[in-house]
């Protein structure tokens, strides 16, 4: 066991093995604790306690359970670091009747289960403890459950009657939380955490409407936050923007919303002015960038790793200027978008 400083936590925390790597960052843990504030909450796979200490700041009483005694000891010490004294720690298998019995007064069962280090396709049934087993083991305790699941999983692959909440931190997809029973507030949600603020977008239907698609970006383009994209809530985003927007599907992973007006939203990761489009030719891209006084280019299209620096150097050759352009490929052309 050691005590380390990490950007995940505001205080140096105790950790062992890969404990800190799998721990919930404090900013996410605080948001989730606010949402799950209750009388008695049990975190039944608490690890080094990153999430548990934040629950303890919001709830009257918290249980921290883990099958790994060393991690549980880290969690106990981290409770001291965070100055909370309302956590009862239990070492054991969360699925065993002995543990279930000890936490029978819990209003909410929360689990951030262990998952295999790598998996070709993320599955809910490779989680430990498994979600169906936890629902079954605690069915006489409560019907309010929340689980963390791999955020790479699309909403359609989660075969439970629950809310699927995708969360991003500073524009990066970070967590997926599933809320069951009375905790379920909708079918799908996207939460964007920016500094101390959070913004939430939701849909009450399992298959939300999409957005009209186009191959022609209008005057402005907006990169939607990855939590919104992953939750499949681009239609909801278009609705709240209250302005005509269309969708440019760049490739399987990337999409942009586009409009004739400059819009603003916490659900945008980047905003762009659409400058130009040129054939896929580095010299032509470079000439266009120079003409617009762009100083730096960010390549947002696929380039073979061994070609990357050659392409980048040819595109940025001789550029001077303060502004940055993002370059997207669409139908064999490079679209030059100036970052606003
Ligand atoms: C992803 S970590 C939890 C991290 C935690 N949220 C944090 O912030 O530190 C998953 C934990 O589940 C524990 N675990 C796996 N199976 C378990 C079981 N059957 N009962 C209790 N804990 C279990 C592992 O030991 C591991 O510490």
C-alpha cells in the first residue's frame, strides 16, 4: 500500500495494485453522490473508496464492501483522508448471504464492478459482481440500484429496464451509469461535467428521433460532446438548440451538427466557422490555410501512423497566424473548419 498524488483526487490517496487506476475520479464521484443522496447507501464493490468517500459526504450512512481486503484497507484510510466517519467497511463477497444480511437496511445499492482489462466487445455479463446476480441477491433489500458499466457500450446493447447515463468530463467520455427502479429518470441521458457545473440532456423514449442529414456543411459546424453522441441524443440536442441544424456524418465515429447561424451550447465540444473545401491534396490544403491566415492545423481524418508527420508537415508548411483549423474528410474532399 502507498499514498500517492493523482489528478483524479484533490487529496493524496492510499492505493494498492491497480486500485487508483480503476477508482472513480472525484469530480464524477461527487456528481453521482449528489444524484444518489439518501439515508443509507451501500457501495458493494468499493475498491479504494474513490466513490464511497463522496457518498459518505452526501448520505447519512454508507457501507463500503469489497472482496479484496487490501483495497478495503485503502478505502478505510481514504475515509480518514477525506474526514468522513459514517462508513461501515465490510470485507467479503457482495453476493454472499452473510454480506447481504449485514447491509439489509440500505435504501440504494451501488456497484462499480470489476471488468476484464481488455475485451474485444464490452459486455455487461463479464462484470464482477455481475448485474443480474446483484439484482437477485438484493431483491428483498431494495429496488433502487445503480451500476457503473463500460461507457463504450451503446444504449441498445444494455438489455435492462434502466436509465443509461453517459457522462463526459472536459469533453472526454468518462463514465456510464445505469439507474434502476425509482432511480430511473428516463431512458437515456447525457451529462457533461465542466468545472463545477454539470449539464444534462435526456430522452424518455428508447429510440430517440435523429437529425436531418446532409453532405454539405452550412456556415458553422459544431462537434457534439461525446456523451451526447454515445447516448444517441443528437435529435434532443437539435431540439434544445431551437434553430435549424443538420447532421454531417463524417464517418462511423465522427459527426458534426451544422447551421447557418453561430450557436452556443454546453453540449458542443468545439465550434467552427466553415472556411473552405479542397481536394484531398496536401499542397492544396496548405494553400487554402495560408490564404485564410491559419497558423495551425488539426488533422481529424484517418492517416496511416507512418504517414502522419509527413502529411502534417506538408499541410502546416510555412503557416503563420494565431487561429487553428480542424480538417475533416468528407466524400474525398478536405473540409477546412476554423475553430472559434
Ligand atoms: C472498479 S473497482 C471499484 C472502484 C471504486 N469505485 C473506486 O472508486 O475505488 C471494482 C472492485 O470490485 C471488487 N469486487 C469484485 N467482485 C466482487 C464481489 N463479488 N464482491 C465485492 N467486491 C467485488 C474488486 O475487488 C474491485 O475492488
